[in-house]
C-alpha cells in the first residue's frame, strides 16, 4: 500500500532568535508601522529591521522545506487598538489566485502582555470550520497559508498592539 499526502496545512510559530550581533530595532519598526497605518496608500518603508525579519523567514522556510525558497511579496503595518478585534479575512484574492501570496506572516512588534490572539480557520477533511488560536507576543511570529481565513481576537489590553504583516510567495 502506498500513501500520497495530497494536502498539508502548515502553521509556523515561535519567537525570532537571532545571532548575537544582529538585533531588530523595535522602536523604529513600531514608528514605521505608525507611519504606514496613517498613510496606507504608500508602501511600507524599507528598513534594516524589515530586511532582518525577511531574511530570517527566507532562511527558516528554506531549511524547513528542503530548499524551497520564499520571497517577500508585500509588507503592511497594523495597529490593533485597545479592546478591538477584527473580522475574519484572508490575503488571497479569489479572482486572481495566480498573483495572490502563498503565506501570511504576522510579527509582534509591540504587544502588551497576553493581549493578542490570532484565530486561524481551517477545514480538516469532514471536520469543517476548525480553529486554532495562536498567541502573539513581542518578537514572536506566526506564518500560515494565505488562503486561510484569520482574525485578531479582541485586544485584552487598553493599549494598542503593533503588528508587522508580510505576505510571501513560493519562488
């Protein structure tokens, strides 16, 4: 008997552990998110910290998936206001699947203690509308297929959370 795996839902999460001399400037990245959030028609500002995060994800994904490379497609800044949540959404354009991203990546830039939870929806064969909840903290991330619907649960703090959102595509 042979087994072929036809589909897999891969969700990666963890904290970004960088070698000693390399650091992310969280305050500058938070300021970049604030600038983008107030001016979303402009592209997210390129920075050394953004490059470090993108390189980490490219290298991590390549190691995890036997050399399959990914490329950053877009970067966005998101501010989750105090006590606010979002509606479920996806990064995929159903009318343009060819140009849609393959992965969504969320990185906690400035998250108040235990205040940010991401809920990802998926189907598992006959078990429809399954959900996984992933907490997001400062310097932690979650990456999952871009076709999955997700949302931010209600912010459990009165303070805003700053989140970097990137999309990636397989090369």
